[in-house]
């Protein structure tokens, strides 16, 4: 297929772009099942169904933010933003940007799941265009980066607190040596099991009826399960080393093609000397639709 215009992409219907073979989980359910789906399907989030209808969405970030929670109903986001198969791709892109989400479950009038459209799906279509605008106009100035010797649990906590889905990795010479994503963290997590106990005293030492200050204590033992990042691993142990990069002068279409071909959510932006200068995220390219609209009004 030859190159198409941005306006033509914007006018496409969600049904023409969405993925119909959708990975999903159902309630009641557990974190274990979600982890299995994430690892098997290599996805970062899935719709949650109840009796065939969409009732939520659960993402990798939800699992990493709530390492001790096992029940899917307490991990998922309720009342997710959805799309209709009849909406335009531009409408879907606007919803993603407005609500800060990466995917929209596509539902029919009865709220039954019929597909899913993600940022990656829109990038795949943008890769067929010939947009010459340089990406420097779409960079937000955010450049998440981690040292390659950072212990994995520390890296995970930094990414969680900063809200990063990915980070460039640099060495002690400030050289770009890799990239790490929340998918890499999920692939590295282990589930730890331990037994804890709680002392429930039936009386206080100062109570007159407690003979010789003795207590009648009931000890409750219970299992605690949580996901953890292994402390013996560092960022360099799980990062992707073969990094595809971009320049500030690279075009929107060129970067969309790189992202689509490699299934990347982001591209580190480097100088002519190979020094990290920024990070281009796939969702940043969705702003091309806003720009085109502004241009048509001027």
C-alpha cells in the first residue's frame, strides 16, 4: 500500500484498525492469571470481563504498584474508557491522549468486547504515511534514564514513582547502552511466599482479672504472597541492549515505521555523537492529529 495522508488515517474507522483476537481476563480472578497472560501474549494491559461484558482494565503498572494484592477485582481500573467500532481513529487517539491510556476496549451497544485498539495499532497505520514533520516538534522534554548498575528493585521503584513505562540505560561514561521497560520488569518478577503471624491479646497486663499478669494470646498465622523484583539483579541484567534510536531531525513517519517494525513503544533520541538527548514515546506521535486539525483551521 502506498503512502496515505494523515487526514485519511484520521478518518479510518476503529473497526478497520482494531485487533479482534483480544487477550483478556475475567472476574473473579487472580494476579497469577494476569501475569500468565501478560507473559504469554507480551501485552501491557488487558480488558477485564464479567459475564462477557467489559467491566475494567488491568495493566502492568497496576501489578507493579500493588505488589501485595492478589485479587483482580482490587487491581483493575473500573469503568474503563472504551471505543465504538464505528468511531474514527482520530476519535480514539483523542480519547487516549485525554485520558492518558494506551488502549481502548472496543465494545458493541451491549458492552460486549469485540476488539481492542491501542497506541501501537495507530502507530502501525501512521507508518504507512509520509509525514515529513520532524519529531523535535513532538518531544516533551522528558528523558527518563537509569544507570546500568542500578539494582532492579531500586529501578522498579524509581520507574513507579516517576510514572515511567520505559527508561534509557546509560553506563558510567554516559553512553547509551540499552533500554528497560515495565515489560522487562514484569518478565523478571518473582512471586514470594512467606508466613506471618499476628498476636491478638485477650487481655491487658493491668487488668485485675489477668492472674499474675499472664495473657491469653491467640496467634494467627497467614500466608503473604507478593511479587518482587530480584535483589540480586541489576538493570543491565534485564535491559534490551540492541537499541534502535532516532534523531531530532527524524520524521514522524520514519519513527512510526521503526516503532511498528520493532514493536517499540519508545525510541531514545541521540545526537550525531550518539549522546542521549531525549526520548520519543509512541503516544507523542498521536498529537499529529491535533496538529493537522489546528492547521486546517488556520
